[in-house]
C-alpha cells in the first residue's frame, strides 16, 4: 500500500497479482476453523481491494472492477461488513472517474447503508466524501454541500486509536483533498485552491498525493484566469511526481493540457508545460491524450 501511495499502481500490480494467485488462492481452498476462515477471507479481501486499486491506477478498469467485486465477495464470506463497505466505496470512486456519476452515488450510499451502526466515524466520513464527489461531478451543488458537511461532522468525531488501521490514510488533509476535487468539478476555483492548500502536510503527504493536489490547484488557477500561476503549479506537480506510474495522474495532465490548449495554445507557458510533461512522460501524446502501454 505504501508503494502504491508513493509511486502509483504500475509499481506494485504484477508483484501483488503473482502473490495473490500463487499464495492466497490456494489458502482459500484449504480446510480451516470458522475463526481462521473469517480472518483469512478478510485478509484476502484486503489484498483483492489493493489489487483493484493498482489496476485502476494503471488504467485497467475491467480488471479493477473484477478485483473490487471479488474483494466484496471475500469480505462477505468473512462477515466483515465494514471492509465490504470499503470495497463499495472503491467502486464508487472508480465509477465517478469513468463518468458514471449515478452509479457512483449509489455505490457510496450502499457503503453507508450496509455499515450503518458498524462503521467508525472516519470510515463513515470517507463513504460520505465519495458520495459528495459523485454529486459534485454531476453538478448537484446543494446536495454536495449537505453531504460534504456531514462528512466533515463525522470526521470531527473520530478518535484515531479507535479507527481501523486501514483508514489511517484518511486524515484531515485527505478530506480537504476530496473537497478540493469537488470544488474543481463544480468550477469554484477559489474554494478549490483554498482546500487544496489545506490538503498538503509537507512532512506526511506522499509525493503522489501532492502531485494530484498540485494539478487540482493548477486547474483551479487556470479556471480563475491566472495562467502564470496555473502553469507554475502544474510544472511543480509534474516535477514532484517523478517516476509515478498512474494512468489517473496522466489524465490530470492531459485534461489540464486540453484546458490550456483551448485558449493559450501558442503561449510560451503552454510550451513549458508540454516540455516538462515530455521530459518525465515521453510515452504521453498530449495531442491525442493517449498513453502507451509501458505505463499501463
């Protein structure tokens, strides 16, 4: 998980897939006590959901969905309702990314309803944040505001020592990052930049997350008409990402370039951004927004 956070799904997917097939699947087919079986299936569901994330990050969306669904089935076998909710939240995140906003809302709400009375405050806050992102993507401003407010209220109630270990990544900065994405999608650049600034903890935020948030800030600045700041933020984000292997991140770059090219195609700052991207990601064709298979 740490490798995935730092360097993207392309760095871990093959290694993790080999481990899952060669070590975990045979274990699932063995004879175990009921307690052992629950522990084993719950742990296997954790690996399946990480496999799903690594495939998602690498742009293999069919495989990602299969692993998320497989993880959901394993969690149900383990009677681990909260982990099942986590898998539903992952499906919501992916559906939102793919433009299936109604599905994303329904997955996020299913995560909440299936864990009612079982999920801790931070986990519930994350589920609500997934719903808020889908609502923002579909332009439901009032509903987004209501749900994001709920997410903030639940997060304020969390006691870190009482939360499951896997939700430790979802801190105040992560919640602010979710809000920044939402305001970017609602085309409210000032709020997007405000929350993006809150989403970075210099010593704790992984480079991948900082790179994503940097591109959100850049998009907000560009929407606000500040070309100089927008390109500076974007160039810094690309330099910061380094060897990041993530098709999701590539989409942030190509979306930003498309926005640049609409109104500033011949500006030297646009050329600076393109040169920076090409230096780090020569596989990307910004003209057609395509990515060759090495990164995928």
